[in-house]
């Protein structure tokens, strides 16, 4: 049985994918695919495994060992049922949104967290997957989500720290690859696939595509408050002001100024260019490899602009194809 672990990242339409997997569990099970999503991963199955390293205690370490044994027993049970693939989708494996904001950088404890989690599925994981998102919209979405849960509104210093934080998606993907050298890593951009959970499942499974008419709830899930809702929250807490002008409902909140956004987007395009130009033998990027570097940058820029026009969701993912036309991803494309 192959185990595919979807690591997130947060604010990259993970909930949309997870609900798609849950709603289509019977069809996927018929194709030999099971999925574990947060209702299962957070019911105690991974107790002690998804843990901030600095908060580890002997009690939590013992709990983690017990969880490893429970997970292995469950994996054996699935194999006896002739399950071909298991998709584990849990973004908290690599960290948490609030931890990122408190640290002022992307997933600072990623390696330590993965080292704690990997033993549960070690030796069986064939693919790790992660979705990336442009730094400006990622941090804006993370901040909006956090403010809606009691976090203070960011001041200029916080925004500057986030706009210049040193952790890059490139570094994170390379870190995952170094920690799991024998595991294939699938990477896709949020801006191309946020509204395409069926395409994500196809990449995760190496070719399984659910038939048309598949049951799923279109739209955005677990979205943070829009600008108008944030104004209401902040005003109720006495945190409103000139930095938060009146806004129409549905309008995305963008706290970063144009110069910060331009710098963050340019850095993200560098990450995508590195991935598209061949980041490593084990990394498979959902993009195009036939373009020149300049053509890729133009394509990436247009993709970000298009995503901004449609409120964070790509207008179409048709222009994006798996690297090598899908070769190296795994199985042939199968409709179920």
C-alpha cells in the first residue's frame, strides 16, 4: 500500500481538498484509495505526533510512541483489505498558522515536526505533497484568519517582518526533500489549483480521476474574514483606524503596501521558476517545463494577476500540466 501525505500548506485550499476527499470516499474506496482527513487525524489518532518540539514532555513522547503503534496497526488493517493507496491530508503536521505568525516566519520547526511524525508511516510513504501560495496573499490570509480568532491587528513592524522573513518555499521544499530522500515530492501552486480538488487528487494518486458529476461542494471553505468583516471585528475590539478603511463585503484584505507586495511576489516567482526549471530528481512540480526562464516568469506573473482578479482562485488551471506531461508522477491516468 502506498501512503501519500499531503502536508498543506495552510491557506492553500486544504479544506476544499479534504472535503472533496470525504464527500467522495465511496468512489475512491472503490478504486482502492482511502483518505484520512482532520476529522480522523485529530480524533486522537496522531496524538503526540503533531507536536511543537519545544512543548515536548516525557508524557507526550510516550503518547507519540503509542500513536505510532496504533497507526501501524491501522495501516496493516487497510493493507489486509487490499487498499492500494492511503491519502493522509493534515496541514498541522508541519506547523500551525498561529505558530508561524508568532515566529514571524514560515514553518520554523518543520524538520523537527516531520522527524517526530515520520516514524508512524516510515518506510511506506511514497509521496509527500505541498501546495504553495504567493507570500503576500499567504500572509494576508493567515493574518485575517488569526484576527478572526483574537489575534491583534498587525502594525507596520509586524508587516515589515513578514514581508522580509527569510524562510522561502524553496527552502521548505528542499528541507522536506533532504529529510525524505527516497520519497517523491509533489508541489503545486495555489493560484493554479485552488479550485481544482479533482486535479489535486489526480496528482496525489498518480492518475486517479473521478468521473464527471462527482459529488463535492464547490466554492471556498474555511476562508478567513473579508475586509469588511475584519473592520467590524477590529472596530468592536477598538482596533480600527486609518490603516483599515471602509471596505465592501467580499473584498479581500491586503495589509501590505505595493512595494512590499511587489517584493514578495517577485520572490515567489523565483521559487516557482526554481521548481519549474528542475528542482531535483525527486520533486515533481505541477507546471510547464518547456518554457524558457523568461517565459515562465511571464506565465507565473499572469497566473498571480489572474488569481487576484478572481479573489484568490485561478480562473483556469488548463494551462498547467504535470511536469513531463505526467511522466514520473506514477500511475497512468484512470477514470473512476
